[in-house]
């Protein structure tokens, strides 16, 4: 299956590229950092004789989703898998956030993801082959995370959007899934401004573990994919507790697990 993965230069996105490429899928890897994409492409070609094409661009730039679509159609002709993985957010109070960062979070987590779905779902319906769209949300799409107001809000949007797109395309050749990871050992905490305390490490997953769980679930067309027991518990908290109490519980957990430091996103 011809596959597109955004946020492919690090973390879960990089692990998903490696997993799909290892299993024989041709992959278009999309991210901003060209050197990392090239390194990943060469590494997978040497290890697995895999075909990974780097596409370095910022998908929040005007017209970037359309550029991804044109590049993918020109490269593959048909696309069967789209994984909207790219995401970001600083860990800070809403009123402390730089306006340019706020716009970037919404542009990446919401707008770019939505535009890519809008472009690729009709293409998949037209070619009629078994296809998959995967939107990467977060346990924050179920449980409200203090100091992640925009991030949590964007991931609630991703969860609702994905469920409704799945409903609207039921019975078609396109299976639409949501992957909701939780704490993962990637660049995300450092960039966001989180310093992990020792107590937090027990609940963290590696991106490779997330990808290995996600891969078969994606191909089975599962509606919701939540990797790891800790993440399933966090999602359950968001489902069963009243919203104000859920916020307090997650604030307690975060205060025991995370120390807030300066984020590393350039304004």
C-alpha cells in the first residue's frame, strides 16, 4: 500500500515510517527536517530495501497540504494509506502562549490534518481500493490536560472529526481510524517544556512500541487505537468522571509526574 506519514522525522511518525517500510509499503515521509528524512530513507533502504521518499516541507504553510497531495499522486498514482501524525503544543497557561505559537498549534493539529483528509478521502473513494486514513489524536482527546488547553481542545476535535468521518464513509472502501497515544519517549515533552520526573517514566512508551501496536490495528480498520494499559486507564478517566473532576485528577497526575520548564518552540 502506498502510504503518506506526516511528522515523519522523529518520534511516533518516524517509528511508523520504519514499521510500514519494513512491511513492504512504499512511504512518502513528510516533515520539516530534510536531513533527518534523508537519513531515515537511506537507513531503511539499506536495512530493508525499503522505498521511503522524503518530502521536506512545513504542512502549516499556505498550500502545503495541496503540495503533499500533488507530490503523492505524482509519485504513486494511487494512495491507500494516509497517517496524519504531525502535532505540537507548548505546556503552558493559555495566557502565556505566544500568539504565533497558538496559531501554529491550531494550524498543525487541526487545519493541516483536516485539509489532508479533505484531499485524500475523495481520492481513495474514487480509486476504490481498500484504504485507510489514520488521525493521530491523544489521550488528551478524552482527558482534559491542564496547561495543554489548545492541545487538548485540538485533540478533542480530532477525536470527534475522525468518528464522524468514519460514520459518513461507512460501507465504503475507506476505513478511518484514530490513534490515541499517551506519554511517549519522543522529543515532544522537551519541545513542549516538560521535564519528566522519575515517577513519570513508568507510564511512558517508546515510539516503536506504539507503532508496533498501531500497525496491525490500522490495517484491520479499527475505529479507535489506544496503545498501552496506562493510556487506556487515562481514557477511562475521561469517559467516566465528570469533566471538572477529570481535570483535577489529571492535574494531580501531572503535578506528580511533570515539571514545567521553558518550551523549545521558536516563536
